């Protein structure tokens, strides 16, 4: 049985790890943006006030 291990940005692996590093970085950026958006919505509440007014 051959056991393959994914390495991040290893040149001898012909850049096999670069895809997973990119996916990881995009995922982290998305989570940070989502958390920041939720935090701002909790602080600002501008849109909530606009929706309540007739």
C-alpha cells in the first residue's frame, strides 16, 4: 500500500499542495469576512431600523 501525504507548497511534488493552500486561504478569508459582516450588523443596525419604519 502506498501512502501519499499532501504537502503545502513543496516543489518536488510538482505543486500538488498549492491547490489545497489556495482553498485554505480562500476559506479563511471568507470566514473572516462573514464574521466581520455579522459583527458590523450587530453594531450598526441601520438596515434593521430602515425595515421597521413604514
